[in-house]
C-alpha cells in the first residue's frame, strides 16, 4: 500500500472566474504549480461541487515549510481578491 496526502479547503466567496486568477497568482507570484477547472474529471467534480476546483499537488519531496507557504499564499490571495470586490475584511 502507498501513502499519500490530501487536504481540502474551501474559499468561501471566491467564484469560478477567480480560480483561474488564483491559479495564475500562485504560479507567477509564489512559484506554486497548480491547476484549476474540472481536471479531466468533470462528472466527479460536478457530483462533488457546482463549481470548478483548484488542485495543488504535493509529494514526499515537499517539506512542511513549503506546504505551509502554500496555505499562507492562498490566504494572502484570498484576502486580496476579497478586498478588490469590497467583501474583504476591513480593519
């Protein structure tokens, strides 16, 4: 048996048109390779959600620090996109 990891995170308030933006930002600004869309699994994705998905894959060669930076990058991007449409947290 092989081991693997899986994490699921919802970005509440981020609509489909934003997934391609997030995909591009993660790649261009943070060096994180990912994919968005139905990922060659449209029936499964449609069964699980009404939206497209964003996939970030990690493997044994990724450190915990690298994985943590992905989640930090996602939080920064989510906040930036939220602030663009006026729904972000205001201090």
